[in-house]
């Protein structure tokens, strides 16, 4: 399998990317957009399996993360949805695939994918929104509901440290992990690629901390009021929704996509939480691969 890596110049910075397969092959290439904001491509690496169909699979690290340019001194006014949309457009142009491509966005990547799709780009053949909320208000409401099912001492630790502003305390981090083990990735131990992403975020939390907050359920960053709900009718691309039965992206957070995107279908993986592409890798790739093949 051919694999190439490179950097796309972007507004004076660099976006790292990797292409698995042949961009000029018979099938439309698929671009994988990772979550966070502030993750890296590592934890969604399994989507490279889609290259077995003879299509190119493009992974990239969004600006501020992984192997792309880091900018720890930039403030909230820099890290915007518009920035990451422009970076995606730039990558498509750099690779010369803007006239024909699929998009798979996971978590924040699916939010960004929806923002991309509502603009009706002519080259977008199909969209996969994986484990993503349609609004942060829904996300926070459901995260708080899921928290109530945690053991009382875990709930108490979370609340105490959030009120005190001590979310870097080891006790708070341990309580956060209890939530993550239920609703982010249920595999034990976590696969190395998932651990690499979390380690990378810990080493440079600039983007995640600015746009989201300290963790998945305490959202105090600039995305806290984000929503795409009222614009979803504009999505023209055929869309696949995927999620896990134990997902922190609960059915309530995803339902607006199902209700408002004109051409949509939804698959729920019974043994997964927020990462079906890892937790039920083979089944997930079969569902996504079949959907893309039908829309090449």
C-alpha cells in the first residue's frame, strides 16, 4: 500500500497530512477529520482500513496539534470554527481533490464536517458524521445526565474541583477517567493509538482547553454556544450517522442530524461508546466502506 506524508502550507503555518493509497485511483478519496478540538489523527488511524477498497484515505493533524504547527501563545480569537474550515479547504486544494471526495468526521470532526457540508461544496460526494453532537447545549445536557449515573463519590469529586477551579488535581483527573472508561472508549487497556492522542493533548492542551474546556463534560470554552441545528437542511451530501450504544454522543445529541438532513441514515454499534472505529473496528469499517462505495 502506497503511503506518503507531507505538509500543506497554510497561512504561514503547516498542516501535516498522510495519504494511504492512490489519490488518483478509481474511487473517491476520503478525508478523515479528527476530534477534540485538539486531538490528533492517531486515535482515528483505523480508518486507513478503508484504503483496502482501493481508495485513498487522507489523515491530517489540525493546526495546533500533532505534527502540524503548534501555536501555544494564540488566544481564543484565533482558534475558531472558521480557521479549521479554511484549513480543510486548503488541504483539499493542496492535494488536488476538491472536485471529488468523501469526508469522515469524528466527534468535533463531525461538527466541522457538518459546518463544511452546509456550505454545499460541489465536490463533496458523501459525509460521515461519527459520534458528533449537533449542538453543544445538547452535548452538555446529556453529559450532565450521564454524570448522574457515576458513583456518588466520583460525582462529588468532579463537582468539588469544578467549583474550586482545580480541574488539574489528580483526584479530578481520576474521576474524569471513570467517565471516559464508560462513555469514550470501553476497551481495557486503551489501544496505543488512543493513548497517543490523549498524551499529545496533555502535552499541548492549547486548542482543547481554549475551545472545549478541561474535559468532555465540563465545556467552558469558546464552543460552548455552538450549534448547527438550524442550518442542517442545507446539507445536500448523502450522510451517514454512526454512534455507539454507550456513547457520550447520546441519541439526543445526534437526533437533529437525523431529523433535518434530507438524505440521511444512522447506524448504532451495540458494543461501543464514543469510538466504534476502535471498539468495533471491523464492523464499523464495513458499514462506512459500504456507504462510501455506494456513493463513489
